[in-house]
């Protein structure tokens, strides 16, 4: 016996009704976008600009404090309706700078389009060179510069599939950094050591307030 149902004021068979129900669900998904997602993973790659002394510096003495070039990163976390919480790591290759940040986002999803505003803060570490008291006679020494960042990002993702997005983001960070007092270079004479130790670069640590900006493309996975 063939089951019949009333669909849109028409009497149709069971199989035809199932087909119509499937078509309605597909149309609803296209209009409303994918349903709730709870976990996200978002790799990103793009261009970054880093200026370690944009706003101020005290005895920082960097050989080169501005870099720009390739940036790669990844973020992961959970989503609670329109809020996301997670952690993000970025590497700015030309600046030899790593960032690890807590990431909070406010999303304004409609259909398959998902704009968002993110707030971030975290830890920075930079490997770079600073000048020496006797210039080329003493050469340069590598030091690790550390600090923290506070920043924001504005972006947009698009669901190309129920669990996959592509998108882009622009972000900016304030960088609050410190340079520790460096160790003396090896192989110096007593006179050279005395001259270097009298230099403020070696007597004291340094600090700065800088800025970093990123433009990145994103590929997201949502579950």
C-alpha cells in the first residue's frame, strides 16, 4: 500500500513527500547556513608589519627595530553561539617574533557569512641584535626580547561547506616589550670591558612600546 501525504495542499506519495522534505531542508540550510558549531580550528597565512619602538623606547638600542614579511599562525578553541574562546599562535618570520595569545571573538553570523570582532592578549618573544658599546670592535650580541601584547582583529569567514570556511582578517597589536641587560662579549681586553660596562646599554635593561599589524587569509574547520 502506497502511503499518501498532504504537502503544500497536494496529495503526494510517501517517496515524493520525502523528496520534497529533503529539498526543503537543503533550501533551509542554504538560506540559514550551517547549524551550531562547537569547536573550531583556523590556520592562517599572510603579511605582517612589526615596529618594536613605534610609540616609545628607553635604552632599547636595537640595530633594526622594524620588520615586515611573511606571517603564519593557527588558532583553535570553542564556540558558544555567537562567542568564540580559544588560543592563537603566530610566527612573524622576518622579525623572528613568536606570539601566543588568548583569543575571544564576537560573531555576527547570517546565513553562510560570518563577520567577527576579536580581542586578544598574550606573550611575545623576539630574537634580534642590539648594538655594542665599541661598535664594530665589539660586534653585536643576540638577545631575547620578551613582553606582552594587547590587540584586536576584524574579519569575515564564509562557509563554503557545512564544516569549512574561507576568509580574511586584519588585526593590530600594541607591543609592550623589555630587553634584558646583555652579557658581555667574550674575548675583550680589560680596557674594552671597562668601556662597555660604563655604557648604559650594558648597565641597564631596555623597554619599548611598539605596534604590529597583520593582513591574513584563513581556512577554518568547524565541528
